[in-house]
């Protein structure tokens, strides 16, 4: 189903891009419950529950904004020990309405996690999030620290303007000059700035052909930057089997709005979560979320551990990151 976005496609086959040894994750499992939870008059979020009903609650937050949960994400946890909770955020994946930006801000997404926690009648939870999922985990923890037992953050993005500019306005050009120039030269006006605002305008054009064209342009750019060993033909294979519209639309909508944070908000409020056990995993060569973001956060959290995964980029599926995440999850099994 093409509505399972390119995020899922890349996550499921990322291991094939790398040259390091394959990591043995837990076997694939099926949810014992799935459903829709109405979180507003407009939005319903799709959730799934896996593993042990009485297990340690761990909420897995997908990236994007606009990505989706995938079966692959279930495989980092011992299903006998954990209650594994996954959901698609507003407008994303199987949630309804699809690709909807109304009533869709970070505050809404944070409160949806709280609504889901309350619906499941669980007390403290562990949050595992990567990239935008890490951002959302931090935002939730700073809003509801009393409800958080631990954090596992992968590919840290704290949504500062400097991080957004790095991704959109040339920071990655130092390492991927041809990829960056191909991306900006694919836009009708390559010199127009800021790019997130411009892309959002293109992605909301009344002509659906225009929407799809620039969703492809954006997604192809991000996929290429995401994995350390991905080849151009693999990027094309992923793109040909995906529909990136919601991913591109929601991501650029959020970035055009500074992810609905005050500048440096997550780091300024880090004191609220200083006592929460936190494990931070970041690829050494992460082009989208460079490790300096993770390092800055780690320095503010005395109860945190930073693991820099060597020979890894941004994606969860790269073996050094998989190993680090499996190790991090194990530390919360008690």
C-alpha cells in the first residue's frame, strides 16, 4: 500500500544498504490490538499494541513529521517484557484525515500521546523516538515529566533555526554538493528563500500534479541524505514504491512554522527532564541531524548517556544504530 510512506520503505530495507554485519533484531510480531482513537472533532489517530499487555509500556514515535509506524519498529523490544505502543501522528500513515494540516501542531501531537497514555490506563512510560520522533519525545517529556520513566532518543533534532537551515539552506552542501544542487535546481525558483515556506506553497498548489512533483523532489533529497551507504538506484527503487505527499507536506508545514516552538525551547527547558534516565544515540555521519545536536542535549542532562554510532548516518536501520538501540532498550527491562 503506497500510503505506507517512503519512511517505511527505507526503514525496512536500510540494512541492505550497509556493509557492516547484520544485526539480529527480535522476530517480527503482529499487534494484538489495533484501532482508532478520536483525539479531536477532526482527527483520529491509528494505534497498535504489541507484546505483553502487562509489560513495561514503551511508546515508539515515528519521524517526519509525516512519517508512519512500521512493523520493523516493533522488533527492538522483547515482546515478553514490553507493552509496545505505536501510533501514526495526526495526518500521517493510517490516521485520519490523511495529510491534514488543520489542528496539527506540536502541541496537538504532544497531547495526543497523553490522550493515548490515559486511554491505555498506564502510568509512567518510556519513549523511543528518532529524528522528529526524538523531538516529539522531548516535547512530551518536558510537558509531562511525571509520566515519563525514560527516554531513548535517536538522531536528535531540537528544531532550532540553525538545524533547519543546515538541512534546507546549504549546510549539507559541504558533504552532498551534487545532491543539494539537484534539489534546489528542481524548484521553479532555485534562489527563493526560505525553502520550507516555498515548498509548502508548492505542496499545497491546487494542481495535484504539482503537489506530487515537489513531494517527490523533497523526498528524494531526504532519502539520499539519510543512509550512509545508499546508492542512487536504491533511492529510485524506494521512490517508485512510495507516495511521499503526506510526508513532504507535513514536514515542510512544520519546518515553515519552526515546528511550533520558541527558538531553542527544548534545550532551554531541559532542566525539566534532568532526572529522567535518557539514552541518546546518534550516527557519527548523520547529515540530517548532526551529532553536535545530541552532544548539546547530553551536556544539559546529567542523567543521560550519549552513544555515537560509528559508520552510521541518520537511519534507524543502519546496523551500528540498531545495535545501540537494542542495547539501550535492554537497560530499561527492569
